[in-house]
């Protein structure tokens, strides 16, 4: 191995030690069910925080599952809103740290 390759390897190892890789985005997954525990497909779900603003809406699939990827990390809580046919059904607050999986939401 020549000397320049050694310096590059040492430099990369030093950088990885000084600046470890961190997650720049979080994710959130949940499920919406009715009172009988049956999944609710087509429910619109939104995340909101004053800094990054309103997210693109996500819609529950046929299993009632929704997924937000690349959620910007923020200080504090996100508001999470559930809409059915344009009407707000439920609003709550959630802290998204890491990859969060919510318990089923019963509406």
C-alpha cells in the first residue's frame, strides 16, 4: 500500500470518529381502526410543526396503515391530524424521535 492510500484511510477513519453518522430524519408509522378493530382505509393523516410546516398528506392503506418517512427532527412535538372526507376527526400531539410506531388509533 503506498503512502497516499494510508493517509486517505487514516483521514477517513479520523473523520468517522470525530463526526459519527447521525440520523437526519425520523419516521412515523401507525394504523387507524374503527371501534370493532377493523382497519380504516383512505383516512388522511397529516403532521404539522411550525418550523418545517405541514407535511404532505398520507393516506391509510387497506390495512389502515400510514407511514411518514423523512420526518425532520424538531424540538418539541408535532401535531398529528386525522381527516375523513375533508373533515377533521382527531388531533393529537406526538414527539417523533427515531423511528416511531404508534399503537393503533381507534376512531
